[in-house]
């Protein structure tokens, strides 16, 4: 006989409590405990006898995991060269960002190459998925499609016949398993369904992609333990007002985590962007104060983006500091260095900083470009249109060198730039001979050069009163 057991499980972190309470003691989230039940046997259980397994030494020949190219080069770049057999990937992103579009394009490319690809939709009917495939021009691809949410039924169906090379589950929050007695979408169901699918992937050798929802603050919905269970976590980022989409690896057991894939959303689906630097700079406003081109690195790919700054007098007691696409803490640090070591007083100004194109920059090499854009806006001094900037600003005001300088310089020369403003100690590194390299040892010298070319701002005439 079994006794009905009730527990209260936090929908944010998965911690269980014996009674309901307003705040989860594990993660501190309010009103996240939900009642979930199951059958728990009464009394102690007798443990089964374990089986013996073979132990192996560290020495031996190491072989790379076999991979399956997806047919989408930008997706293969992020995953490390393709899908590993038996791997499980969790892909997350905002609603409508293009996750389903990207995955149906990848499954169609694999199916056309002769591999068995299965697309399981738990949110849409099969007819809706067919309409999307028809709009993308993929209706002739031999992708096997189904609309199902029962994990046991899915595994039983996929176990028949030839094992699929790629299985897409859209989404894991809609799946449910008979082994757990709770509603679909709860922490217990998501964890149980994910564990069952992971076991099937490891046993059969099929690559499984789980689509995950994203909460309002941009975090992957559901228990964090699912991110630890899977082999890779991919984040699909982008602004709804921009056509660019960035695919970034947050975790990858079989490849790097610093690579990005760049896509452009078009009417016929996602288009791969082979040269994202040219695309990000295509709509640049030349000759305008407050803009600087940053020569950055995303993994092994050099990337040139425009950093825009606006410094305007404030009418508030506390000036505003708004930043989009960059770390707000680094902006506060750069502003403090400008005021402490360069004599730039920004206490009476609002500061706005933006990375054009919806791109997000994470490396400290953007400090010099951000500082140049800020001073350019404050002094009303346009920066040279053919110059790129990169370098890390230290708290003492010195410009520190950054990695991959030759790759940054090569990308700048390829796109037609003629000058690079970089750390003084890195000026001797190999670069394109046609590129003039200007070394900067301290931020104060760069501020002085930009301010010397400043122009007085035009003052609007007061409005005349009629009569």
C-alpha cells in the first residue's frame, strides 16, 4: 500500500518544503511554492544490490566526439562543429525571437542530407508547423512531424525503426511524464521529462534539442537543474525592433562557449550573416559626435560594432546613467576614471550609451571606444570616420593591452579603416601595413586630443512672442 504524499515545490529553484510558505527558503523567491503530489511508499525501502563496472586508467588515446553538421554554418560554429551523437542541447530565447524558425531550418537541412530528423511540437498543431515550413520554402524537406506532449509516447514512437539523428522537442515546458504526478510545466514535470529524454538520447545516440521558455527577466524558465543536466545551453538573443539575431553558447561540454552565430531575420526565415561587421556598420552616421567604432572579438571571430554615446545637461537632481548592450558597471567605472584622472566633470550631465544593431558586448576591450564616444559627445567633436578603437582602461587611467590585437587590426583593414587607436604597448604587434596605428598610454592624452578638436554647440534662439 502507498500513502498519498503532498509536497510544496518551488517553481523557481525546485526546492521542496513540507508545508506552504510565502517565501522559498532556498532561493528567496516570493509566492513560488506550488502544491504537488505523488505516491510515496511508507517505511524504509530495501536498496538493490549494485552491479560491478569497469574502471579505466587516465592514459589512453583520446578521440574527438563524432559530430553531425547541421547544414547551418552559424549554428555549427556555436555548437563547436555540429551536433555530437547522444548529446542534449537546451535552446532558450524570448518569444518570437526565431527559435522554432532556426530549428526547422536546421532539421530540414539535415533531412535533405539523408538523415532522419523528427520535430515534436507540444505548443502548435502539426498544421501550424506545416504552414511555417511552407512560408520558409521547406515543405519538400522529409522532416517527420508530430504534435505530442507525452514523453512515454514520444520515446515509444521514436524507438521504432531507424534511430533519428536529430530530435527537436518544442518545448520542454509542455512535456509531461507518467512517472510524475503534477501538472505540465511545473518544476517536477520539467525535470522528470528532461531526465527521461536525456536517458533516451544517451542510450540511442540521437541528438536532442530542447526548446526552453524565458522568464520576464531573461532567465531560462524552470528549474536550474535542467541546465546542469544537458550538454549545452544556447541563448538566442536579439531585439524585436532589429533584424539581427545572435546565437550564443552559455554552456558547451563539447566546444567553446565564446563563439557567436549571427543571423538576419527576413521574410523567408533566418539568413546567415557571414560578415557581421559589415552589416553592423552599414547604417553608420558618419561625422556625428558621440560615435566610435569598436574592434571587438567574439570567440575566434573579430567583430566591428558602433558604440553611440550621448552626454546632455541634466535637469534632475541625480543625473541618469542609461546603457544598452554593455555592462552598466563598466560604464560607471569609465565615468569615474574620466572624472578622477582626466578632469572631466560629468556630475551635471545625463549619460546614455548604446551598442548599435542590438549587439551585446562583454569584453573590457570596449573601454577605450566607450570613453572616446563619451568625450566626443561632451566636446561636440566628431571622431575620425576611418578609425577603430580598442583597449582596456585601468582604474589608474592607463590603457592596458588586450588579446587578439592582430585579428582586430586585420578585420579593420579589410573593411576599409585606415587608423587604429590602441594601447601603446601593443602598437608593435603585427597588423596590416596600410593601417596607421596610434598608441595611447593614458586615457588623459586621448581626452585632450578629442577635446582640442571640439566645436561649440549651437544654442537655440529663444522663441519670439507674437504681438
